[in-house]
C-alpha cells in the first residue's frame, strides 16, 4: 500500500491539520506551520504543541512541513536573504518542537546575478540555519520546474548544493513530478522513469530521496511551467502515473499531492486516483 496524502490547511488551529488529514483519508500530509504569505507569525503555545503531538501519535499519520512562500535562500538582496535564513532557522525549530520529521524548502531564485552566486547563497543559508537550530528535523531540498532564474531545476544543481554543504546528515531531497517534467525529465514511460531515476541516483543518490510531491502538470515536458494538475489529467497522464506508482523507488516513500480542488476533483478524489493507479 502506498503512503499518500495531500497538503492541508491549519485554519483555526494548527492541530486541526491532523483532523483534516484524517478526514481526507491521508497516510501522510503536508502543511504550513504558520501563515505562508507573511514574515511574522505567533509563537507555538504549549497547548497547541501538546494537541498536535498527541493527534499525530494517535493517528499515525506522517506530517511534513513546508517553508512559507516569501523566503528566497538564493536572493542577492541582503534584507530578503537575512530574513529568509532567519525564517528557515525558526521553521526548523518549530518542526522540532512539533515533532515533524521533514521540512521541505524550495531553493529560491538568483534574480539574474547568476547560478553560481545563487547556489553559494543557498549553501551558506542552509549551513547557517542547520548550525543555529537544535532541531533534529531533516531539511528536504525540492527540485524546481526550470522557471527563470530558479535554483534546483536540474539534478546537477542539487548535487552542487549538496557537495558544498558542511554537513548533509540532516539533508534530504524531495522529488516533485510536475517540476521534474517541466524541467525536461520524462515521466510518461517506464523507460523515461528509469532514465530519470538513473540520473537522480548518479547525481544525488537515491538514498537521499525522502519525499515525493506527486503532481500532474498543465505544462508540456521541458516547458518550465510550474502549474499543478489533478493526477492523470495533465501531460504526464494516467499511464505515466500508473508507471510511477508501480516503481518501488516512488512507492516506498511518502507521496504528497499538491493538486487543485475544483469541480472536477477534490483531495479525496486525487488520493483515490493514486490508490487506484497503484493497485
């Protein structure tokens, strides 16, 4: 059985994310631990921490946290960069307090001053945050879709960051299927998937793969378009996801759908489609 779930809201109270995940039929869920659209956030209360931890223990659902939208670890703008490093540090600490094993982060955009500079800033940011945080949470680096000035759209980019880090014991990688396909990796056939995973293993190492973002895409292969679609309704398609969901590399890992909710399908529908295609 695959371990599959969706991104859920924390509206009302952070512990309600667990209730929503349970209601949707999740084995794993992803959330933001705070408002993802602002820099400021309230501290975690002892009561909320206790509630969250108790619900996680009772349900057995695997929680994954995701960094907010505003931080940019590759930014050449000093103020944004400093706030981004501080946010990453605090988010690692929040995950540690809540008992969340994984924190997923995008690697950011270098804003036109070059990939080398962007990569160096990402490395420095991660080193600083890991050194400052006492959390045991694993930081998960997510591949990007290849949009303009993005860092991390190729496996070589991610390898370059891993090679530059002072310590990788608390580092893993998230593979987003939409982003990979948009960046030019073929996931529609058994051969394409095997080739993609072979490149990943050569550049990064499959042992470092910890989380899967399972998303179809509204963009064609190599389009650089980061727009998610319902499982099987996009350019990867049902056959592509059937192949993905019969590959043991993917099925052994937590699968998080970041798919739309609209009149065509909701979160339960995407979870059901994943389970159908994996059977």
